[in-house]
């Protein structure tokens, strides 16, 4: 992990440590929209059909989506930058594995993952560090593996800084990207496009959601 990466990892880590309990109370299961759950189920079918290799849920937070993947028969473990989030996930889901780590420098051997899930976690990675994260996706995925990303999107890229959330002082940046932009970066990293889905905001959501599914050539 480079010193340059730590300049955004540190405030992201401390911000989520500060809001971990409130975040877990607000988003206990992670996915609420039926389409989101359907896409996760399709991802589960793809990765289990390719073999028994584990799936890494990157940015697993309090562990709700990790647990959902587990119920779908996926051998999954969670990775999160925030030690407080990992502690909550371990407490809530004691039968599953959760580790502290960063998607920009995964502590995993080459070609050992059957899949990677990154739901609303790449949104905190600045543009200049996103290629390094996607290079890690390619390095750790086995041939035939898949990665599914989800993120808030808009018609144009943008950035939002939040100094407060849930009544806590934080220092958190959010990056909005188009599906085309993310898919192009994943392709540059050596991953092949499979599907892109965009849905409009639902309920209290303010931005559209995008899902990008890619695979590593077998």
C-alpha cells in the first residue's frame, strides 16, 4: 500500500469507524430493491457454476450482503477497510469470515478467487487510484471468475464531500461515475464486459444505481 493511497484510505477508514453502528442500524441487510437482489442471485449462480473457489465481498460493511451470498451457497468472506465494521460483522455473523483490508492492495495470492463483489465500495476510491484497485481484481480472480460492482451514478461524473453523517464528524469523499466509465477501466485492467444495468432511484434514493458485471477470460 503506497503513501499516496493512504491519503484517502485513512479518512475513509476513520469515517466508517465513527459511523459503523449507525450505518449498520440503517442498512442491516444491504440490499432492499428486488432488482438488486436478483442481480446478486445471478452473480451467485455464475461464480458457483465455475467451481468452489471463494468469493471476496470487498467493502463488506456490517456483513449483510456477505451473509446473503452465503445463504445462496457461495463460499464467501468479507473484507472491509474499517476495523469497526469488521468487528460488527463478526459479531452479527459469527459463522462467516471477515477481515480488515483494502481493495487497492489485497492480501491474497494470484488467481485464487472465484468472484469479487464490490457493492458501493469503489465510490470512495479517487479516480487516480481506481486502476490499481481494478488491477487487483484481475490479479486475484481465477480464470473464469466474475466481478460485480454497484455504485451510484449520474449522467456525468462528479464528487461529493461529506463532513458529517449520522451526527458524527467525518471526512468522506464520494465519487460518482457513469457505467461506461467504470466498464472502460475494468476492460483496461484485463476484465471482459458481461452486462451493465442501470436503474432509476427508488424510495429515498437520490441517484440512479449502476451495476457492472465483468469476467476474467478462462
